[in-house]
C-alpha cells in the first residue's frame, strides 16, 4: 500500500452488525489503482463495498472518500459507481436509456451528454447498439453496457462486485483487458471483488483479504502471493497451483 499519498478510501473504526454477523474494518485503499477484495464466502466483501457505496451505513466509525466523511450520505450523494455481477440493467429499457440513467435519473441530458452515451458504448465495443434491448445481448455485452454506464458517470471510485463471474474464459479475458485499459485511461480507484487469483494477477496492484468480517491481510499483490504463512490465503489460492499463479 502507498504510504506517501492520502488514500482514496479510508475505513476508520467501522463497526456494523447485520443479523448475527459482525463486521469491523480499519483499512485504506490506494488512490488511482485496482485493489482486489477477496476472502471466503461470508467474510464481508460485499458488505465492505456496500459501506463504500452507501447501501449500508456503519453503526460506528467513519467511511471517508477523498478525506470527506461520507458515512451518512446516500448512495446518490457519493462519488461512486458500481458494476454488479448481474449488470443491473433495466430489461424494459434500451441501452441508450440504460446508460443515460447513469448521467441523470430523469434523462435530462445536454447534447454533449447525449453524444457521450454513444461514445461510451463505442468505447466498450457496442457501437450502434443504442436501441438494442438487454434481452437481445449476450452476458458479456450486457456487462460492457454496464461499464459504459459507469464511464459516463465520471466518478473517481468504481466498485466491481464479481463482474466477470459466469463468463466463459475467452470473454473473461477480453473483459479483464477492457477493465485494465479503462483504469489506465481514467485513473479511477477500483475495488474489485473476485474469487479468481488470475484476476488479481492481471488487474490488481493491492489486495485486501477478509476473514470473519475483518481484514486479515492488506498487502501488495506480490506480497499477497508470497504469504505462505496464512492458511486462509493458501486455501484461497489453492495449494496445488499457488506456485504456478505467483508472479
């Protein structure tokens, strides 16, 4: 993790109870890079992203973005975009409208913003798809449309909750390349939930590993793959192939 620059996102003494689950986060996320958020099921990965986005609010402690306490702000008030595994497109709206909603919920768009929608779709390989309906698209095309919607929002923080799950290997590889290119172009701070070590190797500079609602390890990618002293990390990597994955 960077020690010289202020973090883009900081959890300071954050506590949250959800049913019988307890979460406690004290961690920070480096500005302008991809950080992989990983760990076993139920460890708190989606909860952490929900705390950043505003879909959950801490019982105590603060969540800061760019040094500003956003703990009590609504999702709409936060400088954050999200991409989910199910892409979250409205099935009854065409792609132009779906992407346009990322700019303004009432679709009150300037001429420049209207042009930006087509430009964003073209950037993700969906040029001319403005009037296509989500049901007519492949899974990969729907995910590309979701990325286009995030692009037009121009938010400095992008949260990706397993956006590549369920894609075939070739499409997954293409989407990894697209996300890497967009991050390089926009310098956005990205938090990526993934269960795939290869996603970490391709995209992430840093890794935050969660276990039982807490941060077990916050490290650079290289250090993460070297940590053979943590059983939970080795279970995640898979003891049989962790050496082959290691950079």
